[in-house]
C-alpha cells in the first residue's frame, strides 16, 4: 500500500538575487513496511527532499500526501500535530535534549505525541523500546555521558516510541563506525518490518544499501532511477 | 512532564548564577532604597509620621513655613471648627548642656494634642537619638535666648526634622525664645472638608513637605538614585534572560522538531524565570528586612514592608517583560535550523 506520496515537488531557494531550483519535480511513492533509500551526490537535494516530506519545511510546488491528505495545504499547527504524532525522525546527530535522561527523552516524546497512556503503560512501553535498542541499562544516563552510537540508538528509540507511521532518517549512521552503523541499520530495518512503518532514509554509505528494500538515485534535483 | 524543572535540576550552576544576579541586584536596590528612605525619614519624620491631613500657613509667607505667622483670630476660627486640628511651630536652634556643648535641635511647640507630646513650662521632650548621645532624663539644658533651664522629661522615638533631633517645648517657653506670640502652621488631620479662611493657604502632606527646600532637593536625588537602580537592574535582568535564551536557541529548535508547541516553550521559560526570580527576591527581601532590624541606630535606614513588596513586584514585572521580549526569538526558531546546526 502506498501510504506516502510525493507528487511533483519543486523547491527553489533565493541565492542572493539568483533563483535556484534545488528540486525539479519529484514524484515518489513510499510503501508501508519498506525501507526506501535515497542516494546521490552531495548537493543533489536529498536532505531538502526529506525535510520537505517530513513537514519541516514547505515545498515551493507540489503535494505531499499522507494518509490521503495533502499536507502542503495544511497550516503550521496541523503539520506540527502530524509531525509529533505520526512521524519519527533520525538525523546525522542524535539531537537529544541535554538535560533529560534517556528514559525522560522517551517520556517527553510520548507526552508530546499525546499517546493517551497512563504512566505505567508509558514506562512499560519505554522499557520495551529501550530493550529493543539495547539501551535499557543506561536509561538513567544523560546524553552527555553516552557514546555516539548509544546516542543514536536513543534517538532511534525516540523516533519510534510513539509508533509513528513514517520514519525519516537522514544519514543516521554518518557519525558512527562501520560496526555500529550496521547495528543501527539493521535496527531500523527490523523496526520497519515489525511495526509496519514507512521508512525514508538518506545515506551516503554504499554498505548500508543492503538494508534497503528500494533504492532511489537522485542527481541535481531529479530522480534518476529506481532500483528494487 | 515538567521540562522546565528538569532543566533547572540538570543545570543547577547556570540557574544559580542567574538567581544570584537577581538576588544581588535586588538586594542592592533594597538596601539603597532603605538608606534613601532612612535619610528622608531623618529629614522629615516629624511631618511624615503625622496622619494624612492638611497643613495651613499664611498666604503672605510665600510657601515658606518659616515666614508664616498665623493671626490668633484665624487660628482660633480653624481650631474651633476642626476639633482635632492643632497649631504648631518649628524652629531650628541649639540646646547647651552643662559642659556648654551645643546640640543642634529642631524646637517644636504645639497646641494641646495627642499627635505631639505635651510639655510643661521649663521641660523638654527629646528625640531618642539624644539618649544615645549620653543625655539622660533629668539632665538640664540652657538656651541663649531663654532665661531659665529646660529639664529633660522624656524621650520619644523617630522625631527628626531637617536631620536634627526634635526638642518639644512648652508654647510659653517657645514664645520667649523666639519673641513671637504667633504660631506658624495649622495641621488638620483627615480629608479636606472645612473651608479655608482667605488669608490661609492649604497644603497636602506631600505638598507641604515639598515646600521645605532642603527636603525637596534631597528627596529628588534620592528618588533618582532608587529609580535609576531599578531601571538598570531591570535592564540587567533582561540582558541575562536574553543571553540565556540565546544560548538555548538550538535546544528550542530541537524541542520544536520533536513537536513541542511554541506556547509550551514559553511556559517553560516563564516557569523557570518565575521560579528563579521569586526565590531570589524572597531571599533578598528577607535579608534586607533583617538588615532593617539590625542596622546600627546611628545609620538612617528605613525599609518598610510595603516598599519591599512594591520593589519586588516591579522587579518581577521587569523580569517577566525582559524574559518575554527576549523569548520572542523562540517564536522565530525553525526546527530545521536546529537540525542542520549539528549537535548541541
Ligand atoms: N535553506 C537553503 N537556502 C539556500 N540553499 C539551500 C538551502 N538548503 C539547501 N540549499 C541548497 O540546496 C542544495 C541541496 O542541498 P541538500 O542539503 O538537499 O543536499 P544533499 O543531497 O542532502 O547533500 P549532502 O549529501 O551533502 O547532504 C545545496 O546546493 C544547498 O546549498
Ligand atoms: Mg544532506
């Protein structure tokens, strides 16, 4: 099933007085339970496309259709609601909240996404996810005391704790070494299957493509080819 | 989950610094304001501690109480009409003790009243500060314009005029010293109700105080000092809250990316600001009140509870405005920016 459709998306930036078209009409549909990988040269527009799809910035043109609704016509508050309850994000850096413990990071996410569960259910959920990312033993640690890989695993836990429909990941393994990268990638792949998530991921790393169900190559703001 | 509190718990040092700034600056303002008030009290406690009411002096005195002379008729007319009104006079002068040492005092005499102590002929009631100078009940004084001796009958608290202790004397003695049979002023407590005789001019307490040139000038400087302090402290608060918010922009961006509403971020900032400010103000207000009790008696320090609360409120409001203005940037933070900026 196509849960997420990117339809004719264009994006132009003003570079001084010059108008630059960074995305030149992107059409893409993403399937539930699949990891779609976005690859391409630096500057080809991958991150721009991902953040537009995730509702973090608007497109200049075109539609983002999620669950049959066009997000491009929604107001900021509607987009924020969808983002906080239906989407999850992982980026190159974990972007954890520095003054919250691992457990509290996840608690905050549950609060914000308004998954109406009581404290005990929340704790149970958090324990489950932390076991999944193998961070249960560090649940009272602050981000400052975690290694890069540990932080990234917490970030992934935070991205999925509220059971999002779509997971966006922009070079989630860029700050990790090869072994840790494989761990994180297989984690993302497993979660996608287990929770039937629609996952869109940008990566530079050829090695990581084995974890993708579908590979999309971008060049200069356009999609070159699909590969399954 | 209360993230405002969680952040304070983790970053105790940072909030402690902010709190100590609020504490020190407000303490400074409280103390200076207490000293200013003390000076003002030292200058005019005699008048300031009277209840609210009207002061009358003769019109031809041109608003200088020293030049005012009340006709006996006019005085009687007002005093019979307003039962609790009194006529009184103030003159600066000297008392010589037995060792011929001169003490500068403000002589005050009045018609029968509960507002001032009533003194018999040949007696004097002094401000308590004279007691600290070693004067005792039963001591005698002379005065260059007075034939007899004045015997100290009692001391009374907080009676100062023009930075000198007040010496209450009998009207007859006063008339002998200053060779006049006329009183200078009438004071009528309560709201202005009686009509004023044509030859008199009425002043509210504040207006009367301002006719005393030394008082007016001093008061202006003191008020200036206090308000400058309040304004500068307010700006300091605002700047510190601003710097703190600027440092937290990336954090606000991430919280927005997670899905927190802007209003939730404002609530977080306000909670922290209120917590820090209230705690610091309580501390500095308490400390300045203790200082009020413990200040050496020679130091003019006077800080009322009302003034402390008033100033605290002003500080709180200024802090709130400062934090809110600096927090306006929160509205502008884009979550995307925070994500592209890298790790915080
Ligand atoms: N806010 C912006 N304003 C102006 N130009 C921008 C903005 N964001 C991105 N660009 C430009 O758009 C182009 C594509 O950027 P984008 O980050 O999407 O590339 P990318 O494919 O993710 O590259 P990389 O692999 O290096 O991360 C770049 O030339 C970049 O300079
Ligand atoms: Mg990129």
